[in-house]
C-alpha cells in the first residue's frame, strides 16, 4: 500500500511533464529566426504588421517578375520567332503547375510551418527568374539583331559586292533553313511551369497565414495594405521592362535603328538577373517568421481552442480532404463566387498579358512606351483602388451582401469600359494593313518576295511597304549621313502620280504614324478600369475567406486557384493568342515556319478581342447576383453593427453564434 501513492505521484508527474512538453513545443512554434539569426531583436519582428509588410513586398517582387515577362513578350516573339498563340501557351505554364499542385500544397503544407514553405516558394521563383534569362546566354543576341548594328554593316552586310536580299530579286532566292527555335521555347515553358509551384506555396499559404494570425476586425485593412504593396510590383516590373528595353539586346553593339523602330530588340534578359537576386533576399526574411505569431497564440489560448487546433493539424488523410471538397461543393457562396471569378478572369486575362502588345499594334507606340504606360500610370490607379476600398471596408464595415453587390457593379463598369476600347481606334494604324502581301500586285509579281524578312520602307506618298522587295525596288543608295534610299521602286506612284520616274524612291523605315491622341484616350479609359477593378479585390477576397470554415481555408484557396487555372488562366491566353495570330497580315516567314507576326489587321482585331472579352465578363456579373443572394447570413467581421433588440433575442443570437463557432 505504501507504494500506491508513489505510483499515483509518478503518474501525475508524467502527465504534468507531457503537458509541459506540449506547452514548450507550442511556445517554440512562436520563436522567430533560425541558427545564428535569432534573438530578442529578431523576435520583436514576429508581429502581424511586420509579416504583412514583408509578405506584401515579396508579393510585389513576384508581380514584378510576371509583369516584366508581359512587358517583354513582344521582344521575345521577335527574337525567337514565336507566334502569339505559342507565347500564350508559354505564359500558362505556371497555371498548369498551379493546377497540379495548388490544392495538395494548400491542404498538406497548410498544416506545416507555413512561413518556411512560403520562403521555399520564393526560392523556386528565383530559379524561375534565372531560367528565364538563360536563353540569351545560351543562344546570344541572334543574327537578325546583329544585322542592324554598325559593327555588322562595317564587315559585310552593305558591301557593294554582296546582293541585298531585301531588294527585288530576278530569281527565286535559295531558301536557307532557319535554326530550330523549339529549344528556347521549351526552356521558357519549363521556367513558367516551375514558377507556378512557387506561387502556389506563396499565395495560398501566405494569405491564410495572415488571416489566421490577425483579428477579423484588422483583417480587411491588413489584406488591403498587403494587396497594395503587391500591386506596386507590376508597376515596377513594367517600369523595369521599359528601362531594359531601351538598351539594345547586346549593349556592347551600336544599333543602326532607334528604339522607336518596330524591328528594335531590347535587352529583355537584363531584368531577370535583378529579379533573381531580390527573390533570394525576400525568401531569407520570410523564412525567419515562426509557425504561429505570438499574438495569435495568445488569442488562441485565451479562447481555449488549443485542442481543436492541434486536432485539425493532425488530420492529413485523403478522406479528410475529400470531405473538405464535399463541404465546399455545398457552399453556394463559395461556388458562385468562383464561377463569377472564372468568367471575369477569362475575359480580362488577355489585357493582363497582351496590353503592351495591344498598345504597340493599335497605336504604333514603342515597346518601351507601351510597357511604361501599362505599368507606372495604369497600375497606380489599381493601387489607389485597393487602398480606398480597404479604407472604406475597415471604416464602415459593409455587409457581405454589400460587398457582393459591389463586385457585380465592378463587372458592369468593366464591360462598359471594354466596349469603349472598341471605339478607340487609329485610322493611320488601320491603314497600314493595306500593305498585306496576300494579293501581290503585278509590280512585284516577278520579285520573289515570299521569304523576304520584314524591313519596312516609306514612299513619298506616305505609304509604308513591308520591304523594298514588296515595293518593287531594285537598287539602293547611301547618303553622307549613312541613310539609305531605295530607287527604281515600281509600285510607288505608278498609278496616281504622273511623273513616275522621279517619284519611284523610298527611304528606310516605316512612315510616321500619329496615334498619340487615341493612345492617351485609351490610357484614360484603362486607368479608370484599373481603379474600379481593383476596388473589388479586397471585398472578393474577404468573401472567399469568410464563406468557409477555418480548417478549410487554405484548402479552399488552393482548390479555387486550381479551378480558375483550369477554366480561365490556361485556356484564355491560348484562345486570345490564337485570335491575335488569326488577324496577322505579315509573318516573319522562313523555310521552316511562319515565324512571328510583324503586322496585324488592327481594326478587325480590336473588335473581336474586346467584344469577346466583354461577353465573358458580362456573363460573370449574373453569378455575382447569386453570391449577393446567398451571402445574407455571412459574417465578415467579429462584431457587426446591429439595431437594439430585447435582451432575450440578443441572448438567443449569442447562443446561436456560439454553436456556429
């Protein structure tokens, strides 16, 4: 009998030790840093505000990388002779990997050390940036770019003894098989594919970590400021692209043409080196954060929810994930909100990817100007829209129905703005399509221009021709300033001008086109759409976060990304890229392929792209009505302002809320 109290005491000691061990492990989850990078000073950074700032800055770098790709996509097409539908396929590589990995990463990694998985995502994105730059170091600047430099001219290109391939040829020229361009295309696609895995880790886990480690009352402001910081990234990305594209693709060479010329190839690869470095720095700082912020742990322990959280973190079976899918499928707010987002993204994706290309082709602006306008000007309005909406939501705490209604209004404004795009055309730009080679004139029938590359010349009648061959020119002269003049051009002035012999000449380069006024009008409408569209982002994200339970939050975001990627982000760029190619009138044709497109039927293209995009977004607005209807009981904030009621009714509501929680 004397041993019984000792056994009981020993049992109690073991139980106490186990509890203390669990507490120590739980406390260790709130420690900031690793290795030599830890201590009281670093621990003071483990706050929700610091995570919001660093997460937002890192997100801005990711947005910077993808907008940099969008800003340089036309240069990549010219350099590697890529059709637009192929570049659209390259751009969806990240969405394909997101589709394959996002749901599983959101479910399994969401139960682990989320900041370290977020840092892993940034490291993967650094590899993506390095791979994107690698084709330049493997394949160089390319022969087409070298031919337009003083160094090349001084060696062979303009030797009097060498026949100029752009002039009218008396015999069919030998067809030289171009080197295969599939290797750089595959390399670019692999880089994009890898980036999707990094983005899945970063966004799915980062947003849920921020929402779980902050109070519901602070969450809208936190999400808005984080979104604002992330939206600075595209502005910086387009600005970086604009600066890099001002330099020639090989900065050591002196080009013959200016960056206003459509044949200009800028240093597209330069920005990827910078982006690789800043991705690695961002990964280091986010790796320092603990598994759970100390303030969040204090709130959890105060609410006596530790056991429930530990239980949820240990349920990692496939059957539990299938149960989560069933719960989400029955959630009408979640389903309708995703359908509305799918249709909106399908219609608006081409503007995110191809806006610089659209400005270049429709308004004849340089690649540098197009990327600068898309980035610094338009995205400044996006940032303002996010900040203003975050302030309004935090201050006035609108209901879930009010947020859903505003999302529907945003869709309607977007449709109206896109319909305005249809009307904003440039007659001078539309006129350039008249030099299509589809119906060759008798003046060039014997010139054999089929494989002559795009080298525009301008006649005295202010008409641009694809090349000297397409104008029927048979000789050229160079003045003392090094400017080229093509003479003996059979197609210039042969019909309307009487004195043909004096006017059959042309100068190198395209004729000047003045579309600047139309470009400014387009820019104004685009800024308005950016502002309105961004004002609905915070509301849409809050609806997505609040309409699901806390244990399904990471998985719901991941599953939503998978669905949107499959139905919108993957097919949309391919479809609209195919549409762009279908309205091409001048291809960089070689023996092996069509190459890239140099000139489009701008009027037909403008109508088709904008009307189709508007139709998808308009269809999505109807699903927001369903979100509005079913969101009537959805609680966005911890405490909502309610009218005074009798005490018994208040007690009943409090009891109901406790049961729901």
